[in-house]
C-alpha cells in the first residue's frame, strides 16, 4: 500500500466515522509482535475501543514496560495482560549479533552507531513457547506491574490462525 492509497482509505473511513464506544472495554492489555501477519483486532474478535494493544518486535515484555505502566496506572487496565508469541517469528531467524551486524553494515565507519547498537538486546527467540514462559515470569515478577493482574502467555499459529494458551500467572 502506498501513501496515496492510505490517504484514500482514511477518507473513506472518516466519511462514515463512528466514534469508538468504550462501553465494551475488556480491561485487557494485549502484547503482540509487529509482524504484518498479526492483527489482534481481527484474530481475537476485537473492535476499536475494546483493548489496549502494545506491539513491538517479538512482543517482548521488556520493551513494553513503559506502555504497560501507563495502561495500568493511568488508563486503569488491571484485569489481565495477554502476552503473545507467534510461530515463524522473524526474531527466530536472526540473532542479536545478526541485527547489530546489519545496522553496522548500513552505517560503515560510524562508531557512534556501533556503540548504541552493541548495547541493544534484540531478543532473539530460539523457542517461542520457552520465550513466552520467560516473559510471563518477567512480567509477573516486575514490581511495576500491579499486584493481582492476571498474566497469560499465548502462541499464535501463523499457518492455522489459531491461538493456544501456554501458561498463566498472577503478578
Ligand atoms: Zn514476530
């Protein structure tokens, strides 16, 4: 999709704009990968206004903490955090070292870039199930997550469109 197409699509959307209704808000935070095959709204039967959706590469908890704190303490989402991994994630095909090399290759001779990227962990996912278990543990033990929040870990299968629950914990 090119920019003019996006503009036209938005014009059509705005022409029939219906303000999102928050009365169906499910009090849930969904953390998912940026992968284009993932669409939490469609795949989980959500409408705009139903949930807080946080996305980053891999759906990694560490990157999402800032948004989770705002969603819990400011918006008041205290019931559940659903943490997703998916099969065939790009982060299973590239290591942290691999991403660093790509960035450095793009910026030859830039020591400032190398220094920044060498300090970053890109969270290579070896096994999505183990990875989701680890992140549920990290979130449930994070003192910034409100005590009593349910934290569930899920796997989305990009070949079948099905989700399955891996585990659940309480913060
Ligand atoms: Zn992914």
